[in-house]
């Protein structure tokens, strides 16, 4: 192990946090694409030590204990298959992901809030079928009016997303950093260009 690298860890213990491990299910697909299923290097090493995962790829850097040296895992595979959820939780994050992080009235990206299509003041409920992502200007101009009264229309009808649909949507929004050892596992089932 490079002495400068060890010194860097001693001076900056947070530097080891920059070695996350991509977590794959037993079928070699990520547990989730967005947010990408990542564990800290400590969690990955512990799971490997407890024989709960197999290490598929490693970083060039090592961690040491008095009795052993281990290269930091970059891709790990769970030994036991985790069955994907059949129902998508109704959360703000999942709502924005369903709507592709765009206002469903004007298509703008950026600062989003959510809007009740049928306002709560008019009996609208908080559900997948009645809530959409909206930018602040559209949300403020709509207020508690109906779509017709506000002169707005929806880009697509709101409905509950299927888990697979949401997973595929998440693949369109890769994280800021993708380690090269992850790429084969993230997009292995993507359609190839001819």
C-alpha cells in the first residue's frame, strides 16, 4: 500500500468515505437505480467478512487490520436474493421521479413542489392520481382553481407507477459519480446501439 495514501487517510479519515460499494442483488442487478444502491466501504467490508456478500470488483486501495489486508470492495453481490417491492411508496421523491423531475404543467426543471390537481379545498385527496410535480410559478398561478379555471393542462395523467417503471425511470438519472467498475452492472440489460 502506498505510504502517501495511508497518510492521507490518517490526516483525512473522511477520505475513506469516498469508496462506496455498488450493491447488487443476487441476480446481479442493483437493488435500486435511483437512488443508486451504495454502501459505505465499512458496510461492504463487514458484509464480506460475515460472508453475506461476494466481492465482484475492488478498488486499488486497501484497508489493514493487525492480522489482514483487504482491498476495498467496489462492487458486491448479495448472497441471498432480495425480492423487489410490489408496491411503490407514495413519497415526494418517488413522485418527482415518476414525473421525471419536471413540472407537469410547463415542463420546467429545477425547484419543484407538488400540486393537487383537484385542490384539497375542493375535495381533492393526496394520492398518486391527484398529485403532480409542479414548479412554484405554476403552482401559485393554479392555486385552488381547477385546471380549466387556471388555463393549465397536464403533460400526462397522474397514476401510480409500477415498481419496474420507477426503476427504469431512475436509470435515466445517473448519480454524479460512477466508478468504472460499476458500469457493466448498471446498464448490462440496456439496449445496445446498432
